[in-house]
């Protein structure tokens, strides 16, 4: 089954389908969502060492979805 192209946690928390993208924090790069005000959700369980590694994981489905509460 293909992975959704929007953030599942973002949808659960905000009711909006926000696109997945690579974001950055002090802990590293991760797959998440953002809106005009900034980051909304961290969707990936993993942090990646580089933007390129996170981008590859997003493109290939090589990441794990954080659990929805």
C-alpha cells in the first residue's frame, strides 16, 4: 500500500492535509509538516544526519511513521 503524501499526525491534530517535507531541528533532519507559521508535526520516528539522507528516505518510503495518539 502506498504511503500517504501528507502528514498523518498533522491531519489528526489539525484536520488539515499538510504535505510531507524534510525539516530541520537541533536534533537533526526529519520528515514532517509545516504551515505558514512554521513546523506543525514531526512525522518520522527517525532523525537523519543530512538533508539529502532525509530526502532520499522520503522519496523511497524509507522512514517510520510516528504513532498517532
